[in-house]
C-alpha cells in the first residue's frame, strides 16, 4: 500500500462519516455543527477526487492527520450508535459497585 492509497481511503471514510453526521437524526449538533460536518465532507471529497499534483504526494503529517480524523469518525459512530448497548452489557457482566447503582443494568 502506498501513501496515496491510504490517504484516499482515509479521506473517503472521513467524507462518509461527515455526510452521515449531516443526515443522521442521532447527531444533534445544531445548525453550526451540521455546517462544520458539511464542510468536512465536501473538503474530504475534494481531496479524494481532486487532481493533485502527482509529483508531490501527501506528506506524512497530512496522512497522519487524515487517519486520526478517520479514527475520530469511527469512534464517533461507535459512541452514537452502539455505546449505550455496550455499556449496559458491560454493567451486567462486571457487576461492580459503580454498576450496581446503574439503571441501565435492568
């Protein structure tokens, strides 16, 4: 795998995540948040499909930034979609003092 392919995959996921944040009813960030996610989605799409100068590929710093943003998107998707169920399952399984007072275990 070369850096351009990794960069394109990361930017593609960033664009998909930001688009999901714009259209999903689960993400309640207000109008300003939706505008920010729209900007991220559009810019990631342009980076993915743009005709960059092929003599200068993506730098390691830009690649690291894109991957970190993609991982933040994965975390955000998990927290919005699955975390409540995973937390309730963990509380049922661990049976600790903190979880004994948790109403999500029942």
